[in-house]
C-alpha cells in the first residue's frame, strides 16, 4: 500500500514535470506549437472516432440484444402455446375418456336390459303358444260338444 502511494506520487510528479516541459517548449518554439496543435487535433479526432466507434458498437450490441430478446420471446411464446395446446389436448383426452367410459357403462346396462326383455319376449311367446293350444283345445271341445248336441238334435228328430 505504501509502495503504491509512492508510485502514484512519483507518477504525478513525472506528469507535472512533463507538462511543465511541454508548456515551456510550446511557448518558446512556434514549430513545437504547431506539432502540439496537430497532435491535439489528431488526439481529438481519435477520441471522436473512438466515441463514434463505441456508439456504433453500442448500437450494434443493442440491436443484437434486441434481436436475441425478440427471438427468446418468440421461442418462449411458442413453447407456452405448445404447452397450452398439450394441456388442452390432455383435458380433451381425459374428458373423452370419461365420456366414453360413461357411455360404455350405459351401453352395457342397456344390453342387459335388452337381454332381460328378450327373455321376457321368449317367455311371452311360449306363454302365448300355450294359451293358443289351450284355446284351440277348448274350442275343439266346444265344437265337439256343439256337434254332439246337433247330432243328438238331428238324430232325435229323425228317430222320434
């Protein structure tokens, strides 16, 4: 730390002595004044060019940063849209699965009801056939009885 202070002090004194020499030479020599003015103009032009280059670099960096930010936003937006689309597709898939399972359950219940009704229909057909047979037998018995009565009536009338 002490060495650095000494070095700084030494540099400041060297700069001061150099500035004094330059001022002395400048006052004494016209040619030196021209050289100094030329040097000053050249350094001023260099500074201006450096400032302009720095401005160009800064603008280029800003454009690159802006383009990078734009590309990032575009990519993140497309990723967000893609994720949103995936979530919506997943929701649709889940809802569709629930609807399908509900309708399959309802369909199986309806199939069982149809089977039960088919059995009832078969039982009804058998019962109808049985009743038809009974009715046929009863009608035949009735016809037979009527025929017998008619026979008796006719046979009683001829033989009497």
